[in-house]
């Protein structure tokens, strides 16, 4: 079988093209659907909500952090597609002992493009993959370049409060939009070395963001949460944003820039 190198620099022998694929990452599941691999994807997680009809058609193999290894073994996949950040290392290592597992490791849009190219290559869907990549690159090139350098904080969780920090895909998106992530490296937080630091109310106030972005996922921030953050940072602009647009790194990247442009325009950012 051909040998492919995944984004963790591992050699993975993959039957080409694979006929029984399990995806344990929602954004990569959506990518497989875009590439037209409906008949070859046999298993997904309960969080793989795009395309929605796959939740009824495919075997659910658990959640991204808690896979049902027995179900996966029974499906006998010839390829499992995972991600370093989103999946449990111990579970993935157990699966690696029995099945080909290709892992992505994505911190930037460029990393995502490499992942898309690789998956299209070993699934022999290069034409659709190249079309997607061209669209993504063109759409991101068309983002405004005269953006203000607002100091931003991007929240992924509440109680405890958690933000996107350094070396994260979300941080790369913030940079591309012209924002300075106040919880990136070297900021005034005791836990700034973590990619998703847990912060206190005092640390948020000390960071003094001009802009607070409350994500719709994984924590479902709603309009009711705006008052909580406005009380802490009365001068900050606070916006609820679509978390999938900021953090899904598959085919959704083709439509994310249009969302970003709309966000920037409607909120005068």
C-alpha cells in the first residue's frame, strides 16, 4: 500500500483509494462530504453535524474526546482521519495499533490547506480538492487589508472563562482580520503559555480588550451573556460570533471569508 506522511510526521500506509473511512473530527467530516465521499465514509462522531443527514445515515462512533473503540473495531475501517488537538491521544494510539490513522495538526489556514490537499490526494478527489483550495485562497486574499488593530479576546468557554491563545487556528484567523489577540504570547496572564488559557475576571480586565468575541461553540454563548462581559469591560465592544467560521478548518473555509467581511462591515470593525 502507498505510504503517506500525516501532519504529525508519521508514515501511514493507506489503501488507495480508501473504501471504508471513519472521520472523528467534525470539520474534516464536512470536508469529506464536499469531496463527494458519501459512499466511502462509514463512521462519524456525534458532533459531526455537517452534513446533517449523515447523522442519520452513518454509524456514530462516539464523541471526539470519547470514542467507542468497540464500534470502530467492528466497522473495520481502512482509514481513520483524526486531529491532534480534537482527539484523545490514548484512544488514537490504541486505534493506530489496528488501523491506518492519518492525523492532522492545524494551527493556521496554511496548515488547513495542506490537510485538504493531502486528503484529496489519498482519496483520489484531487479535482474537487484543487477547486476548493483555489476558492479558499482567493477568498482570503480578498479580505480587507486596511483593518484596525483592535485588541481582541476570543472566548470559547464560560464558567470557567477560557480564551483562544497562542498557536491556535482561531488566533491565526484573528491575525488575518487585523486583530491583536490580547491573550496571545507574552500577555499579562498567568497561564499565557497554554493554547486555551483559563483566565480570571481580573486578568480580563487587566488585558483591556477593545473587542470581545463570544463564540457560539463549543460553549453556546448567547445575547444574554453580553451583559456579563459588559460589566467587566464596559468600554469593550462585545459580539456573538459563529464559532464554526472561526474554528472549522475544512471546506467551510471557502465561505468563512464572506462571513468575516460581513462581520467587519456590520460592526464597523
